[in-house]
C-alpha cells in the first residue's frame, strides 16, 4: 500500500505538470504552432481546438522545439529510411 504522503506528492506533481501544460497550450495553439509547422499556421479554430490537449500533455517537447528554433516537423525515423540504398 502506498503511503498517503507519497500519493499526495504524486498528485501534486501531476497537477503541476497539467497546470503548466494548460498555461502553455493556449498561447502555443494561438501563436506558436505555426512557427513549428508551416501548415499549422493556416489551421482553423477547430484544428487548434483539437491540438490543445496534445499540446498540454507534450509541452516539454514543444518548448524544446521552440527554444531550438525548429521550423519544420522532424523527419520520421523508420527502418526503411535508415536502410542503405
């Protein structure tokens, strides 16, 4: 059985993560999504509403991409792409 203090700490950490993610996701979907993906710059309100939960959960990765200045989606890495021709 998990101690109550540990459970409360885990809940606080998850709540903090989601709070930061929610605070990040709104400006991301409005202004910064188009910076990372040129196609997203022309997205509709419905598109922005759809990416809001994902941006809230994946905010650390999106922050890193924004800080690095990535301007296009990353190249997919699969076994077929890595295979020598």
